[in-house]
C-alpha cells in the first residue's frame, strides 16, 4: 500500500468547501481545520489503519455529533468551536521507521528545553519513553529491551498495525465511544498515543513513560493510551505533558484505558503541565480527559496525578473494581493559580467482594483560581465488604481563590465501610514569617509548605518524577504571594 | 553587636514601642522583663523584621549596620535568631528537612554551596545529643502535635544548628516543666560564647536561675524604665512589677 500523502489529501479536499486552505509550514504538516466524516476518514487513512478501525472512528463520530458538551462541572469557559480546530498535526521530520538517533535535532533540542533529554532519560533513569508531539509519536526508546520480555510498548498507531488483535480486543471496552462527549470526540479523531501490553507474570523492569507535547497553534491534541497488564503482571507508567504559551485556548481531549487482569498491578502517574494561560487568564489549554481502569480479581490500579497546568481541567481518573479483592487508589495534587480552573477527582466503582479503594486529594488554590474536587464512591449491591477511605485537603493562598469539594457516596450494600475526611487550611502569615526568620525567603517558604502539604501524594510518585513534580509545584506558584 | 536607638514602633497604627534604647555586646546575656502588654514580644518581632510592625522612628543597628530596610530572611542570614513564643506548625515538613532548608538557604545567601549531607547529618546528630533530643523526634512534622516543651526544645535545637550571632528567646520558659526548662537552659548555656549574644525575654525570673544574665531591663509601656544586674530580677520576683509601675506612672 502506498503512503497516503499530504498531496493526496489536498487533492481529495479540493472540491470541498473550507474557509481556510491548507496550513503547512516548514516543520509541521497540519490538516485543514474543521471536523466532518472526511477528516475522520483522512486521519484513519493517514495512519494507514485497517477498515475496522476506520469504521470504529466513524461510529464514534456519529455518536459525538448527537451529543452535547457537558456543563455540570464547576468551571466556566467559552466552549471551543470544534470546527475551528485542526485535528491532525505532525512534525514532518518524523518518520516512524527512524530510530531515536535519527530524530530531528531541533525536536531533540525542544525536549532538552522541556528538561527531558531523551538520551539522559535513556541512560540514567532506566525509563522507556514514548514522545508524542502534536499528533504523532516521535520516539520510542528501549523497545528492544522490552521486547525481550515480551512487553509491547509502542505508539498506538503502530500497535493498530502490528497487534491489531490486541488493540481490537481492548480498545473502547473501558471507555466506550458513547461514554461522554470528549471520549466520543477522541475516539473519532485520536491520532496517536501509546499502547502497552505486559504479558502474563511479567514485571516490567523499568518505568514506561510518555511525554505529550502540543506544539502547533490552532490544533487540538487527542491522544489515546491503552494499557493492558495481563494476569500477574506489573507495570509503572508515567505521562508528562507540556505546551507552549499561546493566546488561544487549545483543546486536549485524551482517553486513557487501563486493564489489569487477575492479580495484575498498574501504577499510572501523570505530571500535567499544559500551558495554563497568562496571569490575566488569556490562553491556556482546555484539558478534558477521560481516564479509567478496570481491575479483575486481586488486581490493583493506582492513579497518581500532579496537575499544575491547563486553563481548565476536567478529569476523573477512575477505577472499576470488578474483580473480588481488587484495589483502586487515587492520589492527586491539583494546583491552580491566576485564573486556572480545575474540576478533578475520581470515581471508585466497587462491584466485586472485598474491594478496597483509597482517595487522597490535595488541592492548592492561589490567585483567582477555582479548584474543585469531585468524587464518587459507588458500592454496588453485590459488593460485600467494600472499603473506602477518602481524604480531601484544600490549601488556600490569598483571599480571591476558591476550593470546593463535591464528594458523592452511593452505597447499596450494608456491609460497606466508607470514610471521608476533609480539611481546608490557609497558608498563614505566621508560617511565612517563621520560615523567613530562619533565613528562608517567602517564595521558598511557600514551596516548603506546599510540598509538606502534598507529601503523601508526592511520595507515591517514582523517585525521579517526585523531584520534577516538586520543582513544578514551586514554579506554578511563583509570584502567587505579593 | 546590637544597638537600638530611640526605637518607636507600631502595629496597625497602634504605637507600642515608645523610645527603646539598648546596647548588647558580644558575649553578653541580657534579660528583658516586664508585665504583660509592655511590648516585650513586639520588640522581639521588630528586631526580627516582622512585616506588620512599623518602625516609626529610631534605629536598629547590627554590627553598626542599620537593618531597617532588610527583610526578615536577610536579618536571619546576618545571624539574628528568634526563638518564638508560639512556634508554628508546618504539616508534612520534618524537623530535619526544615532545618536543612534553613541552613542551606542561609549558606546560599552567603554564596556558599549546600552543606554536604554527611556534615549535615553529623551536625544534626551532635546538636540533638546536646539537647537530649530523641532521633525519632527529628523526622516528625515541624511542631505538629508537639507538646509545649517539645516545641521550645525544637526552637533551641534550631538555634544550635543555625549558630546565630544574636539569639532572642521570647518566653522560651513558658509552658516548660522543670526538667524541660533545665535541658533548654543547659543547651543555651552551652551555645553561649564570647562571640554571640543572647537576649532573654521573660515574664518570670525562673529561667534566670538557669541562664544567668549580665544585665536585666524592665520594659513598661514601651520603654525601658529600669536596668540593672541580675539582682534586679530577684527584686522583681520578690516585689512584683507594681512598685515599678508606681515609680513610672507617678
């Protein structure tokens, strides 16, 4: 099959009406803005996908068209114009067949700027990385080392070609195309993301990591991650996200599906630092993400997230505790500053017997930001002896920000034990002065207090990322005290 | 070392210090006593550079340099230490982590590298021993759930670690039982040298049995109304503050 090129697409679209023509610049190839069936088909074709995938996308697109954008979250923003976004953008220097050594030096320089030297990551941290810039996966390191253990870790676009049976079996089973507005949109237009499969009984010997980056203006990023841990396996996975400063609001609507089969364990950590907009609230990324995991018998899924970026965040990494004795955990730090808004939390759905869940949420609000925790603990009628512990702590800085907690509990089995604790505190001038008096300046004092407040969650991150996350907290709150 | 000249200070437009004159030389221990509300803690806060306190008039000189324009942390870098009457809690930050940060920030201000972890550890161990502090205590969150005695001992531990030039101890004896008081006082005595100075702010003379001052000053209505040697403290203990109030108010 010959490669579907930009020219082919241009030809195909020539007869159709688009307000703007093709946008291509030296480094990047971008589809025309707007969304219709042809664009969905074009993305699928560009990815050289099998027909079932194209059909799956089109089905999702139909579903999406009939859906309304949700507005129940505690956030206010101008709804994106979905016809004003380009749904595919790729740095042209990327050729999926190239190895890391062949990657465009400019791209590598960009990673370096982001503080993620791929080389270093490779050598020092023993971390296998996949990097998704705009819509395309740029480099996957360590593929060979992993392959020896039978671990598959590759861009999802490649997985669709190389392991169609696995992808087809699991994609959309945890987050169906009909799940919600953004999940449906993602299903229709996702262009890349990571796929990971850990075979039976294999403990993945290194952290797997994906770095997402929105680079182009006027584009959205819709990545899809699918992670399957087969029986008795273990994997720790980390994703990081950044985007450059732009005055416009960029849309990021990702879907992450985790499947932990019997006795498997998945640790999924996120450090999200999308561009939050400027101090006046102009620009920034809309981060509307659906993340969900399924636990079979004795399985465990642990979500850890450090959310510091994005203008608006709408995100609830959840666990379906289907198997008996399965365990779900959610550890979250969400920082909002200036005009940022975050509505984030989790859903723990207890279906199996003796299922356990833990929720630790730390919200830090500064500036004029609004930070909401929204969580659901659901215990079904058959879930004997389900246990949940939730703790939601909020830390406020200044007098213009807000912290909100919306915990929902639905218990349909009398044996359920559900505990919920919540605190709200404020960084006091006395605390700052105390630090100052010991020689610690105000900026550093806030970092210290915030790190202390977030410690329980930071401790859950893999070591090298905990350090990065701490720095990120510091940077995010810079200038938040006058 | 410390010279305070005709210091007037206020908080929220309320004048509290009304012309303090005080000179503290290296190697000296001064006690500042006085009835409640006389301005003792305000004086400590003003020297340490708490922002809410406004200096309306006068000067505070440290080694001859006016420190009025310096931020609290800059004063700390120059060797000013305040042992707080009510030390604050910082959840999730261990005693060790806090003091490590304080020391390294001070070193950074002086253009020095971070203290090597090995040296830091040794210093922590030595000073903890000096103050009879259990090692487990050091990994607890700063002041969180500490008893009154633990809080004060922790203050003196930080003082031992930071080795200040000028240590101001604000009501360090309050809330201490007799054993804790002895340990804290012993610690301070061991840290005293000919190069540093200690200012004790206290309501009672009890502490002065353990840390013997060279000079005692009585603060009343924002002024130092009487100064003397250590015998003045005993006189106050016997007769209370009323006779001084009468003298001043007459």
